[in-house]
């Protein structure tokens, strides 16, 4: 890891912000289920989330720093990919999974993303498939299976489409790391998120029938759902997460802390929708959470995550490695002198 030393107030603020971001992300399922009670289609729910999210994020950046709105063709190309795969397609699959299954099932299937990250990291970046990664993969797969099925294979027959969509959501969720890795050091994260929202809802226009919003019988609860979804688990969560990282929290630790999303989603599903999460399902959730913790302790993952921290930390890391290399000739020279002294002693004998 690049950051060493004890806790300080700045780090604690960062941890709290990232924890709060995870909590806010855990409310997505609640908003989804509420929308479905008002007979909203999944595509229209996603459209509302991305449009409202884009508007609020644009206003925030406008007052924060207008320079962040500047973008070049390269950035637009990559954010268009992110917008299509990890905003439009991901949200469609995720909300459809929530609709067809349960909130807890949907969020657990979403956390199959590390499985795809490990596979794609191996394929595209030749990352080492370490024993820790393999253990985490097995634990995650078994945990997801137990959570989704409750130990009964009959469940897969009933919700096979929902399960497949949930796995698809996990795959598209993982793509954000793979795609954004090419530009994360060149553009501010808020800029990437803003334009990914923009392209996300643009891609959805031909399929979501946004004109249907004109025929909705609006009430205070419906308006609250639309604004709340775009604000709480979308804009606020992203801003808190990014700000938390800027306070010096390592990306590896942030990944563990933000997994509070699973805990909150499970609690929400139980309190508001009486979804059963005891027995085998609870064991599956614990195993999936365990896999997230395990994978974060793999040194190869930590190195990959450290590449996403700010440039000052990376320069410090590079400087430390250069200093070690500079000391290498002195170490070798000292070793040679000791060897020469030993040879001289042998000759005198």
C-alpha cells in the first residue's frame, strides 16, 4: 500500500464518507421496488435516474469548478463506452433483477463483479491468478449460489431469467474498472461520471419511451421517488465516495467499506418488504462479503488499486522505489568488500 501510518482526522472523514456512500447505494433496491409499485417500467426508472442524476451533477460541478466540464474527444469516446455499458445496460439489468427476484438476491449477484474483474484482469492485463484470488472466487460463487437459491435448485428454474440478468449486471458493473482504467488518471472522476450519465440516458432514449413520463399521474411520493433516486444513491453517493478517496483512503480499503451496500440492502429488503434472509441465504451473504474482504488482501489487487489514487501518492511511491534502487550499488559494494576481506584473511592463513 502507498499510505502508511496511523489514523488522523482527515482519514476518519474519508472513511465515514465512503461508508455513507455504501449506505446510500444500499437504498437503490428500495427506490426500485417503490417505482415498480407505481407501475414504472425498468427502462423508464433507469432513464429517470440518469437524467436527474446528470442534471444535479451538472449543477454541482458548475458551482464547484466549471473547468471540470471541459472534455476532449478521447474522453468523450471512453465515457460513451462507460455510459453504454456501466450506466445504461448495467442499470437496466440491475433494476430488472430487482423486479424479478428480491433486493438481497439482486445486490449479491451484483457483487459477482470481482469474479469478472479477476478473469478480465488475467485476460487483458496478465494479472497473476494467486491462491487468494482463487479462494475468493470460490467463496463468492458458492455464496451467490446459496443466497440466490436458498439451497434449493428449484429456485433457479423459477427465476432463471432474473438470475442471468443479475449476473449480467455484475459483469457490466465490473466493466467500469476495466474501461475507466484507460482514462482515470487523465480526467477528474466527477467529469467521467457526469458524461457517463449523459451518454447513458442518451442511449436509453430510443428504448425507454421517455414520452410516457408526460402521462404519469404525478403525486408527491412519485416526484420524491424520481428526485430521490437521482440524488441519494446516485449523485450524493458518488460525490461522497470520490471525496472520501481524496482524503487519503486507499482504494482497497474503500472497496471493503463501501460493501456496506450489501448489508444495507439486506436490511432494507427485510424491513420494508419482509424478504426472508435467514438460514442458508444468510450464510451465502456472509460468504460473499467474506470474498470481498479476502480479495482486498491480495497484494496484486492492492497494487492495481493503488494506481487509482492521486498523483502525489504515486510519485511518493515511485520515489521510494528509486531510492531503494540508488542504495543497491552501495549494498553490492559493501558485499564485495566483505568478500575481499574474507579472501585476504584466508590468504594470510
